C-alpha cells in the first residue's frame, strides 16, 4: 500500500505538470492511477473521505507553534476551489501576533456591550438549531450545569478569543454581489478547512466573529466594500479536551436529498 499522500501535495504536483506541458510526469497514486493492481495492493485509501470524516469544530487548542509553510500550503490548496466565473473574489485576512490580540480585545468589548444586531434577524428554524447545538456544546461539551448563566457567558466569550488559537482567519465577500460570491466563498471555506485537516491542523468556523463587523473591520483595516462573512480559529487540537470529543449528528440523507428518476 502506498503511504498517505496529502491532498494538497497531489494537487500542487498536478498543477505543475499541467503548466509544464505533456513532457511533465503526472503525479500517480493508487486512488488516481487506474493501472494499479488492486488485487495485490487492496482498496486505495480514500484520502478526501478521511479528511471529511476527521474534520470537526475544535474549541480548545494546544500551545504549539503552527508552521507558516503548512498554513500557506492549506491556503494555496483552498485557492483551487471553484468560483463563479473563476473570479476568486474572496478576501482572506490571516491574523496573528499583536494584530490578533487587538482583534480579540475589540470583539470581547463589543460582545460585552450587548447582543449583535443580526440576532433579531435570525430565522426561527435557525434559532431552534442554534438552541439545540448550544445545549450540546455547553452542556455535554463544556459540562456547564443548566441554569449557570455566568459559566455559559464565559464559555460563549471564548468565541471572541478564537478559543485561544494563535491564528485567526477572517473571510470577506464583496458587498456588490454578496449572494453569488458567498456561494464561491462557501466552497473556498470548505476546501480550506479540509486542507488544514489534511495537514493535521484543526479549525473552528465561527459565524459569531462576523456578528460584530465593526469590531473586526477597524483593527484590520478592512475596506467598506467588503462584508465580513465568517471567522475561523486555526491551530493544533488538544486531544485531551473533552469539548473536542463531541460528536454532533447529521440529518439522514433522506431528509436533505431528493432523488428524481422518472
């Protein structure tokens, strides 16, 4: 059996080969090379499926430096995501060091000042889903007793600290065509978190970060033509943290998918 081949590594080799022309040797791996004798080597590893299965929201991280080359490799892989007209209109802010400290401080101050204005616009079905997830994360994950509002608020504030991660990512969309570009950014974001997972890096996608847009815009100098869509905490997962062991269920396929054949 071939050793594990990272998704990003294979894609980079593929692009290099395409740019170099027919004379370049295309990368080979049992999952892509149809000449592999599967009887001898067994079923090929499902690399993408493995990354999808491993990815989950991580809410506590290890105090371990994140190699810049791994982060850049994941971002480069994410850039290969499909986009409307191949416009690639996402704008990604990677925030670390003092800049991240200022961002965290501003977000915490905004959150303590009051609930976000967007909360009133949340659809009833999403309110219900948020309530259910909150019970799982706060109750089962953080083990906060029901009714302990102070502990719940303390746990909620960890969102604005990026759960202690040394890297925070802010994704923005141009507000001229937010609907179209948001679709492209969704594909970009999914590719990014899977590429991070493939490099052994954990993440947590956080809509809460975008609920206080001015607290994000000011310290990062984000121009007005960009809407702040979502934040992402990035670092190595703490495998001993109970909150990271949560298994959040998914709806059955029959509830989300319609097969039409007549």
